[in-house]
């Protein structure tokens, strides 16, 4: 099997150094972005002042001493890459066949609650050069299949590893949210904390971004966006490609081995009443000859939890999610918090 056969057909022209197709266009090279060092937070010795500055001024930080076993992280990457390297058609059949909520997606990171890709409006930008698996942690089955064939056996190994990884990452998210709430002087009961950050909503997405030819410019792996989550926690390989907006400029975030990257999402910005920011980011690979692999955890408020803020009209996460999906389907892109801000021209 050629390497390109494991990717969706729309990606293969780019990988094989052919002229890009209409459904997989390439963005021009951006020369103005440069490397930047984001704040570093030590989970073993949380410094509240450093955490406050990172959340207020950046909306993103690097986490060290996080306690996730390095062997687990390595094994998860290995099994994920193996599954993603299956022929494209096999991946589609494998995830359609298993009786579980795991799903395979490609071409867009915009998914519905079931993990299926949203149909985007006519104004949508180019297809994103990304594929992956969507894993809602609370719905993981006891087993993915009783079949003994190699592919189903590999999927079962993936389920076991992603479940264990999810336990560690959930622990980190809960700990960080508690610390962030303290920096905001939010006096939350345990019930309120579990409503603002509901462990049952946690999901993991495993992403793969393909290599592409050297002459076409930079493939847009993921377009500019903010996360809808409270907190997102990213594990990436050494390829790099994550870029953030800081002071109206784009900067590359260089990968650092054995660390995680935490970014605040829209729900954290609303909960903090805009004290903290949901960082704008995207993925653009500089090394065109290699693929990029990453694993990201997202966690949200309870769906009926009402978010109250002086900057936004009261809303539940269910209402926010519905509006985001409506905008993606009609306009081709997410609008997000401005839809709920009376001060914004995009307010509804």
C-alpha cells in the first residue's frame, strides 16, 4: 500500500506532488510568523501568579510535571498512528462496524455531538488537511468488538489506552480548573465546579495531518478558530505546526518533549467574564515532508448549566453549541461568543 492510500482521496494530490484539487487547496506560505515561548506552568508546584498571567495575557500555557506516564503517551501515539495508517476505506468500515461511539472524521474538525462531520455552508474555506478519531470518554464501551482479526484487536488496544490516558487528563483538567477558579476568586461549591467543568462531557480527538509536496506552500491543517471548551489539553509530536495569535501577530509554538499544552476555551472566557481569553489558534505545518500527530482533550460545562456574565446574555452550553453548529452549516465558519455579546455587531 502506498502511503497516500491511507489518506482521504481529497488529500492525495497534495501528498503526491500533483496540482491541488478544488477540494483540497493550499494556503500560500506565510513569512511573518515566528517562534514564541509560551508560559510554563509546573503542575507539581502551581504558582498562582504565573497561572493568572498565562490565562489573562495568553490563554495558553505549557504544562510540565503533569504526571501522565511517558510510556502511556508513547504507546497511545504508536497505536493511534498504526490505526490511522490503515487504508482510508478500511478506517471508514472499521469505525462504522464497531458498536461504539468512536468515530472517524476527515476534512474538517467541526463535528456534531455524535462525532460526525458537520456539513459546512457554501462560504466555508478550504478543506482542512486533517483526519482523526473522535472519542467521547464517558461513552466508551467495555469492549469494542469480540472479533479476533488484527484490525479489531488493534482498535481494542486503542480503547484501553485512550481510556487510561483519559483518566489522567481528566484529573489534570479538574485540578487546573480549581486553580484557575481560585485566581478569579470564584467561590464555587463542589456542585458548581462540576457544572462548570463536567467530567462526563470530556472527549478526546486524535488528529493526523498528512505530509504534502514542497512546492505548494503550506497546507492548512486546521483553520483559525477558538475552542468551545472550558479547557483543552494537547499532546503533540515533535513535528510542530501549532500557531497562536498574540498581539495581532501569528507565532509558532515549538514542541517540547514530555510536556502538554493547555489552552482556555470560549466557556472559560465567559465564566471569567472576559478576564481570561480563549486563544485564537490554527495548525500549519512548516516541515512539509512529515506528518503531524496530536491528541487533544476537550471538556465542557454541563449542557444545562447557565453561564452568566456581564459581557454576555445568559446561555447554556447546549444553546452555545447549537448556535455554533448553525453558523458552521449556514456560513461555513464558527462565530462563537460574539453571538451572545450585546456589544458585538454579530449579536443575535
